[in-house]
C-alpha cells in the first residue's frame, strides 16, 4: 500500500493539471500580431482617382510661386513666405514660435513641393523593418518602421522623418520645424491592387482651415508582363 499511494497521488495531480490546462480560454493567451501589409511592387499613379495629377518640371514654377495647383492649390498657403498663410507666422500652443532660419524655410519648401508633385510611378521594396521607395527619377528614400529617425536629402538640405505602423497603415512623418510636419499615410485597398497615399500638412490651428490640409494619391499595381 505504501508504494501504491504515491502512484495514485501522481496520477491524480496529472489529471488535475490536464483539466486546468483545458480550462484556459483562447482570450487568456497572448494575441498574435497580425501580419503587416506588403507594399512591394511597381505602382502607377491613377490620375482619375487622385486629388492632383503630376505637373511637368517646366510648368511647376509659376504654380509654386502662386501657391496653387490644378484645383486651386490643395497645398496652397503653406510652405511659402511669411504672412498669414506662410511659413513664418505660426503661433504654437506655447506662444510665438521662433522664426525659421532661411535654411529651414528652404527645406520645408522642398518637402512641400515634393508632396505637391507626386511621382507618376513608384517602386517599393520591403524587409521586416525597412521600406525603400524609389520614384520615377530614380531617387530612393529609406524608412525604418521602428520609429527611428531617418534622414532624407532634399535640394536645400536634410529633413528628418520617423515611420511606424498604425494597424495596417504605414505612417511616415517629416518634421519641418516650428511645429510643422508632413505626414504620409500608406495603405492598401482593392485586395492589394491599389496603394492609397494620403499626405497631410499640419501647420497649427492658428491658421484655421488653411492650417491643415490633406491630399490623396491613388496608385494602381502594375500589371504583370
């Protein structure tokens, strides 16, 4: 009997442990992160569905000086000079922001001009934590999706950005100084056959309706050859 009792006790403990494990609900287990979308591939701008179509290099200067585009300037009134709608007049929640330096102003204008002139074609490649986007001119910009700071070279200098996932959307934020930023949001629609890029400029509430603008570009996946 002395030998049988420990064996019986061991079997009983095993049964209880198995029963307790069976009572664990699926909700008690750690959630497995959903896979992120993959934007890799060749993309062509859909002019019909986009808010603006690309403009030629020759015809871009006059529009930029007037701050207007094909539809009256989706980004009109920011990125330019001082004054009510310009780059130098913003007052943040902590009081007047210091005036931007000429270099900062030039870099912000470059970033805004780039946003107003979407590339007619994009080539995107993915890795686990990096994304590379190449435009029609062959310029490639690299983004780390970990929130680390990336540096991008524009004609007038370097602009910092950070990138991270918000659900199934990739959010890239360019810091333009003086509480101004450009935010690119990338998402897939139509079963992955379309890439939607929303570009949002935040210039502060002091501008009223002119201080915050969003424009949408839609790209179609290139058809296989």
